């Protein structure tokens, strides 16, 4: 008992009749002001006193223990621990310690909210993966081709997810997303992809889907090889605009082609396969935006416009 007092613990000692014999270091919210006859009601109010009375009435034997939690205001939580103790002189006494649980309960609430968020995000991610698997299978002529494409797309999602996780689920910055989606396929030619404009923070949903679109464009660019042959870099520009009271992001991908062979290879690589579905349908629909994808003899142009205050969850 002296040790608890020395540690500054909030402590109350009562006899079997619940008369106060000693109290010290009560929480500030219940700090007594010249109370001549201390009691649970006088110190803590009638509501708390009634709960304590029910608890203490069951403490008829030494060793009995019990506790209640009391909420004060909107964010303060205190635990009252009551124990029946047989003193060497004086018989049975009730010892109550009061512990501030506010910070602990706040952390528990945050953890529960985080776990709910993780569950929600995981379900969204699984839905995306399922959609990618079905669409990839639809446009794959063989199991080997399916596995090759599916693994690449899963890797794209995992890279984007890493950025989202590193930001504590806030999302990913556009420039980081571009660099991450290109470095695997162009480790020695990163300078061939240039990005300029507004480096905005994308929502988690926008990060995943935009990362997937970038993956399709980069893989196709590496596959037909025009960029390396003509030495002309891919230009990516991003512009944040405000319209109708909402912020939008306009993203442009401009890639020069060397000639008709490159154009044919690109059309075969994208227009006839799942890549075009990602660029023209899946991504814009997922971020509530609009996209325009054009292949010409001069090059490839992909434009995406979507609201930054949407971006999905």
C-alpha cells in the first residue's frame, strides 16, 4: 500500500461500512474541494456512486475483486479497481485504485478502426485482382500467356500497394507511381520516361488503377521498342485544374513511334487485348473519369481526366 501511494496512484481506503478512511491523488476531474465528509457520491457524483455501491456490496470476503469503467465527457475513461483486503488490525477493508485508461482506450479505438480499414481495402483489392484475372484469361490464348500477363499485372498492383502502405493508406504521389511502374521494365533507360507538371497525391483507389494503366502503357512501349530505336522519350504531363468547384487531374501520355511497323505492333499489343480495356474502360470507370486512347502513325496518345476529390476508396 505505501508503494502505491509513493507512486502517486489514485487510491481510496474504506472500512466495511464504506466509510472513507483515506484517499489520495484523485484524478484532476474529481479533485476534492474542501469536502469535510468524503463519500463516493460527494467525490464522483450519484451515478458513479451507485455503480460503485453495487460493486462494493459484493465484497464480503478478503480477496474479492471487481472493477468498473467510467467515462467522463467525451474522451476521458477511468477504471475503478476494488479489492477486499483483510488488514492485520481493523478487519476487512475495501481498497480502490483509479487508473486513467483514456489513452489506452483511444489506441484501441484507433486499432479497431485501422483493422476495419484494412479489411475494407483488402476486399477492394481482391475484387480488382479477380477482375484482372477474369479479363486476362479472356484475352489470353494459352496458359503460359495468361500467367505471364497476370503476374505482370499483379506485380504492378503490389508496387502501387507498397506506396499506399508506406503513406499510411493516404495514397501515392503521381511521380513516385510513374517511377515505380517504369523501373522494373526500363532499369537502364529510366531517362526515357519524362514526367512534368503537378505531383499530386492520389487516393488509394486512384493509385492502384492509374498504376495498372501505366503498367500497360510501359509494357507495350518496351515490347514494340520504338522508344529505344528513335531515341525519343515518352512525355507524361499532369495538370491540376479546377472546374465547377472540383479539382481534376489531367494526365497525358505521349509516345512517338518510328513508323507503321511500330504502329501495327502497338495496335496488336493493346487494341486487341486486355490492355486497351484497362485504359479505355476499367481505369476511367474506377476513378469516375474519362479517357481517350489514340494510336496513329505518329505515336500513342493516352489522356485521362478524373476528379481528385473522388478517386474511389
